[in-house]
């Protein structure tokens, strides 16, 4: 069975890690693919790194684009998928695939042809699992996904091109919060979870990035992202996973306190405490911002 992947890799000033990601794709045992690198507006030597690989027609570079955030970059990638590609997957520019990752994905997809939405397992660089599933080959619907009882952690998504053609895109009004789109997709498609390990999740650069982005912009994005999430999923979340709803209210409360929006912070904190009053460690930290 012919099955060609399109691997979408957004990047923003990750020249120091991007080459590792590219090499991990070039070293795949499954060689029928394209890699779309979407540059979200570099100010480092990203293009110098990419230029070394553009002689390979499977490596495609789009950019540099105006910095619009990772979701904009992913959507640019989705809109650029070649006609002869059958499946789409994603690789962050600071992570890497195992050499047989595409081959494992292909085998799982071929063995389960009725599914169009897959998730594959992730490990940390030390080999420890970065995700959990109660058992392998787990299939979840929207309700089961919201409950978060059977899977958790980091996963690699693979999508049939049919889903892309049906209009699937990421929310561009917020940076990150991909889960909004994944939950939306799970309303339409069952998600097949395979515990085949396909991605190595590196925390070295992410830790530095997270320390540097805890700014007003970061907290404003948190508020926007959670509000968009709740706009789509609040009713179902309250019904199927009230504890996670409370957690999101706690995060909203914290972000509002950080920005000096004390009234909104207290309102969200009060709602969260009514739902999950035993989460005292969180509430004590938040009350310090009153």
C-alpha cells in the first residue's frame, strides 16, 4: 500500500536544534515523505542550517514569515501539503523522530484502515515515557478524551489527508493550545492510540524558553486560550471532567492575578474552589496575589 507522509515542522529561532530534527527525518527507514519547515520569522541563523538540506527535494522550506505563532505556522504547513501525500504528522523543531517512526506509523495505519486520526507515543531523551495509556491500541471518542482517564501526556498526532480536506485547522487567535483543535476533531473522529514510540521529546531548550516567556503577554495568552477552549468545550467538560474544568479555572485565576485583574481572579478562584475545594495547594498560592 502506498502511503506518503507530510511532516510539518514549525520553527522560530531554533537553529541550534533544527538540524537534529531534520537529520532524524532524513534517517528514516520509510523514505517516502516530505518535510515542510515553516519559518515563523527567524532572527538567528535558521536559514543557514536549512540551506544545507534544500538540495533534497523532500525538504521544503516556507518562509521567513511574519511571526504569527506556532498555530499560524502549522496552518501554513497544512495548506502547503503536496497532493501526493496521504497522511500528515508533526515534529517540533527541538525534538526528533526515531529512525523507524514513519515505518511504525505506516504499519499501524495500514493495520487499522477505518481510522483517520492517530496518536503515537513519545519518550523523553532519557528513554522514559512522556505519555500514558491504560492499554495499547486504545480507541477513544470525544467523551472519553475529555475524561482523561485512559490517556495522558505527550503524543504525536497523525491525520489522514481527508481530515485536512474537510477543513481541519488550528486556532490562530491564540499561541499554542492545540488541544482546542484536537478536542474539536474528536467530536467527528475516533482517535486510535498506539503505544509505538515515535518521538523523542527534548526538554533542554523548552525549559529555557518557558522561563523567558512568563511575561504579561504569556498570561494574557493563557487567559485567551482557556476562554476559547471553554467556549468550545465548557458544557461537555463540566459534565464529563469537572475536576479539569476546575483546574482551568485555577489557571485563569492565576493569570488574572498576575496581570492585576484581581476581580476576575477572585471570581474564577471562587468557582474553582466550589468545584474542587481540596486542591488547597493551588488555592493558597493564588490567594497570595489578592
